C-alpha cells in the first residue's frame, strides 16, 4: 500500500483521512510536493524495526521518504524474530534506521553491525529516552517518549536532507496538531475523569500508558515483567492477582491479545466471570494498515468505555 503525505502552504490537511494508508510495512510515495508547494526531488530510504515507529517515520518523512517497517505481522514476536536476507538489505540501504532497543529487537542491532555504514543514521529509542537494557521496552505506549522519538526523527531527517528542513518541520507540526490530536485528547480525558482508578494488566506493555493516564496499576510488576519476557510468573503473584479479581479490587483488566498465555487466559476468564470489564492492547498496529494514532486512539476509546462501565453504580 502506498502512503502519500502532502502539505500545502499554510494548510493543515486532514491527515486522519490518509493515516490509515500509512501501513509502515509498505514503501511511501517517492513523489509529491514539498512544504513550499514545489515538487520535491529527493527521496530518502528509511526503515524501522517495528511498525509502531515505522508509521510515525513514514508520516514525518512524507513525500521525501521511502519507508519500510520490518515487523508488521501481529503474529510475529519481535523478541525472537530472525531477520531475513531481505531485511538485511533493507537496513543496509537505509539512510535512517529506527530501532527500539532495550533488548526488544536485538536482532536489529546485530544486523546493523553486520553491514556497517558511517553515513547511516541509527536512532535507538531506548538510548534516546534513557531506558537501559532490562527496562520496559514498550516505549511506544509512553506518550512522552512518542513525542521525543518524533522530534528525533525529524531532526535526523533534516540532518540527512537539510534542503528540505522546512518540509520536515511542517510535517512534524501537522503530525502534532492534526495527527495526534485525538490521541492526546483521549489521554487527557481519561486522566481527568478516571485518574487513580485501580486496574489490572497482563504484562508490562500497558505500564507506560497506565502511568501517563494516571491509572493505579495494581498488578505486581514482577508478574507483568514475567509475562512480557516469556518466563513463568510466581505462584504468589498469580494468587495475589486472583484475589484482586475475586475481591473486585481492580475495576478494569487490560491484556495484550497478542500474548495470551494460559495464566493470562485464566485471568481474563476470571475477570469476565466477576463482571470486571476487560479490554485489550496489541504489540503491533492493529489492523496492520492503521496509522499509529488511529491504532492507539481506538484502544484508548475501548479503555475509556471499559472505565465508564466500571464506574456505573
């Protein structure tokens, strides 16, 4: 699928109409007007390890990038992914490559090392936001980190293609004021109305968002980390969560539908049986053709509805 982002002088286009076409696993258009309204002639080859960052990269680069995301299949586990020769060629040919880091996509760092290029710009999200190895790698669920990554991508694009600085600045502004508008509004609404609400979750993917929303995530951090990393949670943690559910100490349960282990499936069933609203998040864009912001907004709307249901007397 082809994504074409066009910015016309002084006019903020309705990006929401085109964002769903920016599945970051596909190349973006190599032609289109620049921010000044003139036909751009430079197209940068860029890529990202996962489509959460790839969607943002595609939108910020617009008509001046040809972007590819390596992991787009919701059934793929980025932790254990084995890159193909085609993936290696994508990374080797990229002027800018965005990797998540923090041990989430260690295969990407190895592939980069296998094709060294002093001219390639590599943006390691973990290093950018200061989360070390062993920390929570799901930074695209942190609104503050999303902003930092968007700023860094824009800066890197301007470094690679300084002649189109004005275009990239316009793309960043449009992404913020139009693309992310609904996303930011939902975050603010949930935090204002439901801040402090005790909630449970299946794994650490939800932790950064819960913090940004002001929700009280009461699931033991050790359980969240174990499920995220594919290790066995302790019997004590599972027993505590069972009591939190049966005692209705959590008002909503949030789980990663792409990582439903037997323990998580049991908790989901228990929560539903107890009348606790259950909502989901996913590891990658869902559907794969969605934009980052449409994907996130849909999940936030579902969470907002679950919190509203839980708040009913």
